[in-house]
C-alpha cells in the first residue's frame, strides 16, 4: 500500500511552505561553502549572466492551486486544501493581455485548472481570441473525479484545446507512488476517453502530449527513448495513443525539496544537477520567452519563481500593468533551482530545450 | 583518511583518475562513453547488462551508478532484479560447471 500525502505543506504548517525558507536552503550549505558554484557563477562562466527575457511567446496562467491530488513532488504544493483561486476579474485582465500581446501560446495550469469555477468560461473566451496553441495542463484524474467533469474530453475538443497531461510512468506502481493510489487506473481511463474523442491519434489535430517527471531523486532519461518506451507500453497494455512525451526535471523546491531533504538526497541531487549543467540549454530556458501569471494576477519569470515568490524584475508587476515593451529584455530572477532547467538536454514545460 | 574503504562521494571524483595519467584516463573515458552509446544494443539494454555485471563484480560505485541510470531510463525494479538474477545465475553456474572437472578428476583417480 502506498503511503499517501493528504495535505499540502502549507496546511501542515511546514517550514518549507515558506518560500524564503526554501530560498535560504538553496543559497546556503554546499552553495555557500564553495563546494558547488551558484547558478549565477555558473552562467557567468559563459557570459550568460544576466539572463534576459526575449520576445514573449508563451503566457502561462496559473488559475489556482486547488487540486484533487496531493502529488509527492508537486512544486506548487497543490491540493484540495489550497484555496487560492483566480477570480473572473483577473481572468478578464488576462484575456485583455492575450488579445493584445504577441504571445502565440496560452498555457493554463494549476492545481487542477478545471477546478476553478470560471475555468470553462475562461476557456470559451480565450478560445475566441484564436491563439495558435492553447494548452490546458490536465492531471487526467480530474476527468474521472466527479460527474461534472466527465464531459471534459468533449469540452476540450470543442475548443480545440491542446491537452498536456502528467504521467510519471507506464506502470501502476511507479505512477501511484508519486501521485497517489488509484491515480494510474483513473489516468488510463481518462486517456482512453481522450483517445475516443480523437485526442492523440497520429493524424489528429487534437493534440495530446504527456509529461514525464521522475518519481524520485534522479534526472529524467533521454526524452525520445522515454517516449518510445511509453508509446509501446501504453499501446500494448491499454491501446492508448498520444503525440509527444515531454521529459521534465523535478526542480528542488516545495514538496520535492521537502522529499529530497527528508530522504537525505538533497546534496546528491544538487550535485547531479550541477554535474549535468549544459550551457547550451541556458539560451533556450523557458523563462526567456514565457511569462507566468499567478492566481492573483502577479507576474513571474516562470511557474517555479511564482512558487518561490520571486516576482519579475520589471516596473510591470501585475497583469493589469502588463506592458510588453517594459517586460522584454528584463533581467530574469535566478537562484540555484534554475539548475533544474539547464541539466542535460534542459527542461521546460515543453520538455527538452537543447 | 577515510575510516572505510568505500566512500559514496568518491564516485563523483571518478573523473579525477585522469589527473595522474591523462592520456590513459582520457582514452578509458572515451572508450567507456562509446560503449554505452546506442548501437546494436539499446542504451537501456546496456544499462541493465552493466547493472548485472556491477553486482557480479560487487562494485558498490557501479551498483549506485547503474541503479540510478536504470531509474533515469524508466527501468522498473522488477527488470533490475531479473537482471541481477541473470548475473547470479552465471556466477553460480560458473561455480557448478567446475563440478564436472571435479567429477572427471575423481573418476580418473578413483574410478
């Protein structure tokens, strides 16, 4: 029987629910005593400091931290007990930006974004703008969590939403270990339902991609090899098809940081990240073309900085103050967690970058 | 000096062997890297072979390294354990097949 998390770090009153505590850990110890170089020092070696934002391409909106799952490694510390939810007013401000910005991709995330009471309204309104790639990051189990969500595959199809879903492994044991008992079976059922309406079929425009992130204190393997293994296993065992697999590195923040420390893997993991540092991944890290919007409308360089409460280094700090010119060329705010996006082939919400 | 023969942190320093014999060290690591590339065998298959051999060689560094490597490649714990049994079977088979030599000798001397 897998031991499950049932509460967020915040609900438990954990020290690590505090972003300043996380940042302290990431700045002290092996990064203070000179054992390992800081991320700033590392990117300075190749004259890539300060890291600068390029033209905005992806607007990633976190519509709330509430989730039906309490995953072992969630960087959002999401769960049923999180009450931070984006209001329709903030969504309207986001829509104004979507209409006027040059971003070609809209990426909705959470929590489980579908749990926001205004989620469907927001999707309908955003779909009208005609953005090129409209992503919803769905945890899959939400589709089977309650009758009111059963029609989500049809709803996604109607609005031509690009579904990106988490799937830690093609086996039940490894998936449930990370995401909770029963998650694998529900995810399989949800994937079959998405396939049934046309998602993930080889020639279908209805995009269905999976996100793989490791179930423990190790880095993801080669994205293409993993994709091949996932496709083979899911097809053979369940007749499931999908388009691409994004291999994403777990960043050492929030619940994953808590896990690393509790399992005495923190230092080894940071060594792995630093050893796997790839300078050519730096140029394409997602913070350089993405803007992350929090549930309350504040702007961040990425979802991870959002969780660490490191706001953008710009006069425009809120979606209501959005100004593409002010934000372009801003210095990206960095800390040691950034090593997670530059290890190996690099890592972003769209998978490898190098 | 360390009080134990093996220190897990030494694995990270493996590359340093090159410092005292640069040419040979570099040649070894170049060969090592090449061996584990995709070839007629997949990198995943090679990783499992390495894990089995790591056990028969009883090298703690290699066991750590190829357990982690397997996890990174999505190898399951069942696959890892089966690979180790392959190594164990060859080890025990290699012992037992010498039993024929013993039998031959007995038959010659006392048959």
